[in-house]
């Protein structure tokens, strides 16, 4: 039985801004109970293992979500470049994807009923090997944030100079590494209603699209009129600060949503 975790911060220490809803649209995984398991396939190299394990444990701190790390994930460069996830699971990968502007991306595939059918997270070593980002707080924060997006969370705040909300779902120049109490509350809001239970009906795999290009070749390039059809991330749905969301729609109606965390200055 899942335990209720002690909140990361007392209510008195959290800015009132943190109480705004921060669901990522209405995206959610189908499930049949009020607490559900989600397999996270760890395809990162060993230097990222501690960050992935910590982030999985932190999100499992929610009373509604149990992330389970699958440590047997394939770590070949080909697998990590594509980072394709089987239906009903999330794969997390790292690689030097190129100096193309992004630190991390979280992608999810959505069926016609609005259910997440698979997801992936990519962590870009082309930046994380630079001195500014090659720090435990940046690596832990981005890992935590992208997995948060994979389960339907958006950002609590996207302005770097605002007072810290002490959450990995908050943008800060000195990043915070863990979820906070409001992140757990938002997950309960997304998944905690018995009248919204759904059965997972399967679904296709998801992968990284045009971001599988060789290092240095960029991502989502060659767009026409703001989108590039069924290649890459698709059409931008808007950018706020260092955050941008894209959507691509397959002929069968499956939507692929990609959240991009841009490096500072891009």
C-alpha cells in the first residue's frame, strides 16, 4: 500500500502563486484505480542513473502515482537517439543530441480519447557536459521536470526572476531539484476523480521525431508555415520564456505533444 508522503515544504513557505493549477492541458494516462503504476524504462548511461532513480522516487511520493524504474533499458546509442517508448510506458534517454538549443524534451502520444499512450524524455549531453549545466542541481531538476511533463504536469511558474516556488516544475536560474506539495496536489486533481477512470486501450510507440538527427544537425528544422507535417515535433503551440510546446498529428488522429526546455539564451 502506498504511503502518504510528508510535504517537501510547509504551506507557509510556498508562494501563493504556486496554488494556481499547472496541469499540462488535459493530458493524462488512462487507469482503472485511484493509484496507478507507470513504468519508466531507464535507457540512460550510468552517469545519469542516480538522477533518474531519484526523480522516479520523488514522483512516486505522490499518493496517486507509482513510478517504477525499469533498469534493464537498452542503452545503445541508436536506442537513445530515437528514445522510442512502448505503449503504456515512458522511456528516458541521454545523448549528445547537438547544440540545438534544448536541454531536455518530454514527448507524449495522445489517443483520440485524450489519453497518454506512451512517453519519452531526452536529456541533452551536448549542454550537460558544459560547466554551467554540468551540475547536480541542473541535471536533477531537468530530469524531474521532464518526467513531470510525462505524467501531465505543466510549470508552476515560467519567469526566472520570480521568487522560487521550490519545485522542479518552476523555472529558476538556480534550479530546484524536487517536486513540492503543490505538484502532488495537482496530480491528485488530474487523477483523483473516480468518475474519470479509464482503461488503457493500448496505443502506438512514441519517439523523438526529427530530433533523432545526428549531433549538430539541429531539431525541427526546415519548417514550412510553422510546421513540418509528420516529421519532427510539428507545429509550435507557443513559447513562454524557456518553454515551448509542439504538436504533430498522425493520419490516424494520434497526437504527439513535445515539450521543449530551451537552454538559457536560446
